[in-house]
């Protein structure tokens, strides 16, 4: 009879003890878990920092190229030149307070490159066209600018 089965005619239970060698796993303490987590976190931060540095370098190259006098053109023919708010003031003949108000409100589209505020040349041209169109409509309706 097998040690794993009991005789149906017998009221005695048959038990067997099996001893099996279980390999001991190395136990890690909570401190070791924390150290491993911190190491992984630092590695991730270093990778992120490296990626951010590459991104900043690419932005600087783009900005330098776009700020040059002969800015490159995009595939659709748009000028990629980026203007500073002071350059926008010069182009529009407006005071800086007026231009900054229009930039904050979104009336003149803008973008941020790092800490700098820039306006795409094409966006400024669209804004100017819209202003000319509004002036033209105002003159047709009998309204004149002061």
C-alpha cells in the first residue's frame, strides 16, 4: 500500500512526512530594497538629464537658425524666422506694453523656447493681415480710426 493512500477498511490514518530540500533564497532587507530603488531612480534621472541636454541643444540650434537674417523656409514655403517681443514691437510700431498684452491674450500667437517668448514670422504676418482686414471693414462701415 502506498503511504499516500489509506486503507478503506482501516480506521487508522496514514501520514507521511516528506522532507524536501528547498534552496534558500537570499533575503533582502527593506534597507536594501530602498537602496536598489534609489539607484534605479538616480539612473533614470541621469538618463532624463542627458535627454534634456540633447533637447536643449536641438532647440538652440533651431533658434539660432531661425533667428538668422536669412531664416530657412519650411516645406510649405513659410518663413521659420522667430521674433522677440521687441522685434514684434518694431514690426508693428507699437509700444511694448501693448504688444505684451496682445501676446498674453493670445491675440498675437506666440511660443516659449526655454525662458524666451518668440513669435513666428508667419504668425505675425497673419495677425497683420487680420488687422488690415478689420480696418478695411471698419472704413466700409463708416468707422474711422482716430
